[in-house]
């Protein structure tokens, strides 16, 4: 076993929800969820190995995250929990549920898939230039409409969001920029190594029997909605929803809608958190 000590963000009390971020990401990136769910649950949001404050220069593989997260659950005395995973975090959540079903009571999966694939267009020099300019200006003046209209809508942000609103870009300024800057080369290498022979695939995900909620953005170019729905249809106890006019960062585009839908699902499936 190859465990790594993770930085963990804790809030709230009650039944535990393990919140897993994507790539690039950090525990802070999950604040749209943890600030809401901490009102009724015990939220555990780690910086995965190589991300945020869980720094390392040592090479690792994607499956090492499972050992690390087992260590987090053991450290906090958690025998069983609900897992919420966004993007890469959802892939890891599925892997945990497939390998350790007794420890996972339910899954909330967002913009993810057991067999993820994307249809992102080729990236140009202008894409990268405008993304850098838009990101810097948004960090200095979060949600500035002129920057959104002039640079962001012509940058790579156009593939990440469909709602180019100040509120969405304030999330990007507060959570995404930090996550991007704190994602290590080791984390990039691990993801690239997982993708190089073909997309990272969860094994035996069809055997996951706990309640599952799958949420996807219709225009997600990073992990397509078709990919998410394929996983949902192969899970025996899964409900899914595809949101129109949203993309990979849909929790920052329509946060109230996403949180309301999750709350309704939780109320309908108390077995996922009791």
C-alpha cells in the first residue's frame, strides 16, 4: 500500500460526505458543494495527491488516489460515507465504490464517466493567449463583464462554460485559478500516463449497487454527456440528468439548480446517507 498524507478540508457535522475534485483542482474547488452541504452533513474535501496543499514531486499513478482516500477515511474514523465526485473526482469515486462497496453508501457524480471521452477541438495559439489574458484579468477583477465579452468568450473558457456570467467567473477567480496554479507536474504526469494508452477506465463499475445520481452538461467537451449517460445506463441503481446549455463547469454555471436537484435526490434516497 502506497499511502500519501493529504491536506483535508473539514466542515459541518452529521453523516459524512467525501467530496472529490477534478483536474486541475483542489479541495477548495468543491466549496460550491461543501458550503451548502455542511449545513446538514460532515463534509470531507481533500486535496488529492499532487494537488493543492498535498504537494509532491514524486511520480505516482492514478490508482494511488484510492490508497490515499482509504487513509483519509481511516484517519477520521469513517466506516461508510456518501461520495460526491466532479470530473476526475467522479472517476475516483466510481473506482472506490467498485473496490470497497461496504464503505460507500451512495454516489453523486458530476461531469464524469466510468469510460470518459471528450470531443474538445484543437487548441490554437490564440486560444492559449486569450485564455491567459482572460484568466489574469479575471483574477484581478473577478466577473468583469468587459473581460468576459472581449477575451473569455474567445478563449478556452468557451468550452468550459456556456453561462458567461459574472457569477460563474467569480467562481473561476476564487477556486479555479488557485487550483490551476497548485496542480503539480506529478499530477499532470499521472493523468497523462492514465490517458496515453486509452482513457482511464473504471473496472467492474456495473457491479456498483448503491444509489447513484449522475449529472452532466449537454455541451461538455471534456467528458461528454453521452459518455456520462452511458455509465448511468450501465449502473443498476442510477438516476441521471443532462442540463441544457451547460458545460464541464456546470456547478459554477447553475449552482442553485444543481444543489436543489441533489437535495431532492438525497431526500428521495435516505438510504444513501443513513
